[in-house]
């Protein structure tokens, strides 16, 4: 349990830093196809930037 808690804490910290820096980020696992999440990410980002 301590390992998963530590990983979650680190992920939360990373997300916080990205939000504070106003930097977009995307989580893609090495065990999955990257095209679907990457395509979705750029579509959503484009919508946000246009408005």
C-alpha cells in the first residue's frame, strides 16, 4: 500500500506543478496505443485555444 500511495502522491505533485506553470500534459501508458489519447488531447487543446 505504501508504494501506491507514494506513486499517487508523486502524480498529484506533478499535476500540480503543470497546472501552476500553465503547461498542458497528457498521460499515456507504455502498455497502450498512443494514437487515441494523443489525438483526443490535441483536439481538446485546439478547442480550448480557439476560444
